[in-house]
C-alpha cells in the first residue's frame, strides 16, 4: 500500500460531508479538501458507513467478540465499568485503527484527529508525524487527565473560538497546554445552507405542517444541555395577540408533539438528515440556541444565520463570537433565566421589522466571516507549517 502524506482518524461516527453531526461534517470537509489537493495521498481511519471520495479508507468496525463484550457490559451496567474503563467502544476502535495504519506501513506526515485517545496513540506509534488535535468542546472534568496527555502529544491544537482557548488556558496552563494553538472558526457549507426562495420557504413550511399564520421557532437539541426546557418554560409567558407559536426541535431521538393551550405547540422531530434540517431552517421565523452549558462555537447558529434566520442565543462560550447582540442577532445574558428569555423572545417575536433586520445583518455577517474562505486559508497555513517542521 502506498505511503500517504495525510491521515484522519475519527472513531466516533461515520464521516460524511452531509452528516447531521457537526463535528463529523467538519472533519469530513477538511479530509475531503486535503484529498482534492493531494490526490492519492490521504487515508481515513473511520467507520465503514463513511462517504469520502479520493481517500484510502480503513474500516474501524470492531470484531464480533469485542462487540459482544461491549453489549454485555452495557446490559450489566456499572458493575463492569472497572473492566472497560480503558476499553470503551471509541477507545477500542481507535486502537484497532492505529494498529491497522501501522500494519499498512503508511507513514503519514500529518495526522488529524478530534479525539484525545487518537492523539496519544498516534504520537506513540508515529513519532515522526505531526499530530493535529481538533478540539471541539471542553473536556469533562473526569477526562481532564486524558485531555492533558493529549495536549502534550499534539503538535498543534485547533480550537473554534477564543472562548474555548481561554477556558482551556485557565484549566490546563503550565505543562499541559504547551503546543501551538490555532483558533479557526468553524464555517457553514454554502452548498448545503442558504437563504430560501419563496417557493423553498413554502415547501419547508408545508413539510412541517405549518399554517401560513404560524410563527415557527427552530431549535436543535441534544439533551438538556441544549436548553430546550428553558424555551419551553419561557414561551407560555410570551403574548402573541392570537398568533400560534410552534416550537420545532430536532436532533435527539425523541419524537412527539404536545400543546400548551391553543397558541403554543411543541414538536420534537427526532434526528433529521441534513436536507431536512435545511428545510427546517427555511421554514423558520426564528432560531433559538438556549444552551445551558459551555458552547465552544455552535455551528447550528451559523447555519441558521446563513439561511436567513434571526437567532436568539445564550451568552455561552463562543456564541458571543458568532452573534453581536442587537446587530446580528440577540444574546440572552443569563442562559437559564426563564423570565429574561421570555422578555427577549417577546421583543423579537412582536417586532417584525427588527427581526428581519437582525436576520439580514446576521446572514451578511455569516457570509462574510463563516463562508469557508478564511477557514481554509488558516488550515492551509497550519498544514504548510507542520509539513515544513516535519522536514526540518
């Protein structure tokens, strides 16, 4: 098998530029970009469902015996945790993938990964390679030691916001936070996210069963940390002068619809493929990002803005770097203050002129800052710097 210049290791899901998972989508886009510029020189260690073109792929599927053991552990629960603390599914896949890459005798000069375990193992098995660790979120407290080891193993950290840099500096300064850091904002793929025509907006609203007079609010969920419960509590406090509010939440595995009186309906849509997610944005009158945890960046907010949707978001982490309050959207200063959320929503919902101005200026901002041009310029400089250091 031919020697490659670049390798991507991603054990936590299928890689696809159309993935509904933001991190998988971004890693796929960078891997595809590398493959386009370096034909035959890129390998990806990933799940077999991945959809990447021009890339040599290694299958990260686990052997049946390991899958059976993991299944038993999940059923038994915590009693087997001590056996599997270092052998969870992601770790097992990563070890398998690194071993396959070693056995292939490929010697990539640059390895891209978004997981701590992969960074550590790649530094051990490929000492001459340059390791990029793309950090998309702050590590949980219980994983801080693992994160510190990964930071020391990496030759470059890529972070999506200054807010995440500040947090990691505060928590990991001194020995653990020594590699060069590149702050590269994420971007929205304009081939997939764009402002709708009138016909596309009508199609989107029809698809999700919205009447012409309904006011549609879109939210992306992944459990309580995404703050759906905050908006659910705030919306009954909003006066609508008879207009029905419909909150459409997508992203988790739950599907159900419930009402709160005649003027509020809450629908949980489950996980949507990316073309349906785009249709959801096209149907929306407002987007909400009520996160009650640290948002490293929040790609969903940028994608909403790119689709011409006004966004109201929590003052959380990198969101303040995406949205300028009162100019390109609204920022709620206290993320889980229900009355404050209700007040801001009241203002935005009742003032069509201001909402449309925020949507227009937000879209202009997103197209100017988050369209991919600056993103790939930074990645080009990073890759060239690492290749140059590898040759020294």
